[in-house]
């Protein structure tokens, strides 16, 4: 069967400057730009995925090969701390000390919550599989340390965890109501999320900074699904951690531009202060050391008196 009978087409005549006077161009029937739009969308998706792969996987692996295992110091410390506190919590006395050192609840005084918040990054939830949490924790801190550095990694992890803790206190202080924002007072005895808020915050921060939409969708989408499927205090703290990480990532690089000090700048020489017979030196001209006339005369005299051609 002839292809022209199966796929109806239309011909347009276009004139090319400097070429043939007319040329037939065939277009598939239907929407003219549908196929081109699909091609552009496929190319955009491919470029985005390739860029995310290089930003999230290839670049950190190269930095790890350059720095060695020292680039994973925070990841090893965080994983070791979680394992240590989890083993201690298996015994009654150890569980008491773990709660006293890193257990953060909303009914505690604010100063005590702030004091325990850094240690709470290593206190896992005992009702969740610990090895899965350790894997996520190690991966989050490893990628963040390789990409962001140690100082920024610790700052983002602590800031997102603290944001979730303080927002939970505010929700409980408001009480039930407030269009679903407030929480009842019995939620004040629930333990904080622990390292999970830091993990969510680090992944979200990395996704925004490195422009990784897949990682952002997996992280933020899973938190939204968790808060809708199981509405509890931990889900809300995770959403707050995601929001705080997005805000920190958007504010990254925006520093206050202070005006430069003018006291150290040399004062410009007014044009009237320059003598009319003298021209201002060109600042772009190379500096030529002045010639000492006395030394020149001495050299000339030395040559004349000795009859030598060289001094």
C-alpha cells in the first residue's frame, strides 16, 4: 500500500534565499508542532537526568577519590553514634541515659531542649528498622560532606532539626484547632524525630542546590505522603525540615554586600593641582626607575680615566 494513501500529508512551497526557488516540505497531518514538542521534552528530560547524575553521583565520587576516606568523616561519626545509642537503648539503664542525653520532647524547658538537640541527631527511633535508617543517614551525610563541606553540612543538619523541634513546640502551644495546625497537649511527651529530620533536610538541601529534581521529588514527595497517610508529629516535623532546607538553599549565596571602605582609597588628585607645564603620568605605563646622573658621570669618568670600555 502506498504510504501517501495511509498518511495524508500537505505540501507547502517555501523559497530559500540563495538556493532553489521552491522546495516541497512534508508535514504529518494533525497538530504541526506535536512531534517537535515531544522531541524537545525528551531532550530536556535527558539533559536534566544526565545533569542530575553528574551532580549527585559522578561529582561526589570524584571528590571522594581525591580526598579519600577523610571526606566521609561526618558520615562515619553519625553512623557510629546511631549504632552506639541504639545498642545502649537495648538495656533499661542505657535507655534511661539515652533519653536523658538526647531525648527531646515538647514538654521540656526550652533551654534543655536546645542542649539535647545536638545529641538527638544520634538517637534513632526504636520502632523503626535501624539498619535502613543508618544507611540513609550515612548516605545523606556522605553526599553532603563531599559536596557542601563539613561546616555547612553540620549547619544544615542542625538548623533543619531545630526548625522541626521548635515548630512542634509552637503547634502544641497553640493547641487543637487553628485550621489543623495546632496539636493536642498529649503530643508533648512524644520524642523528637531524631536523625531523620537531619537526613530529610540534607537530601532536600542537596536537591535544591545541585538541581536534582528526582532526588527532590523522592524526598519531598515521600514526606508529604507520610504526613497524609500517617498524620503524626514526626510527619509534621519532616515537612518543616523540608521547608527549612528549601529556604536555606534558596538563600545560599545571597550575602549582604557591604559598601567598601573609602578611608583606604587614595584621594584623587584634582586637575587644577597639576601644573600646566607638567602632564599627569599615565597609571597604565610601566614604572621606569630614575637614572642617577652622579653615577652616570662616575662611570663615564671611570671609563675615561682607565681607557676601558667597561666599568
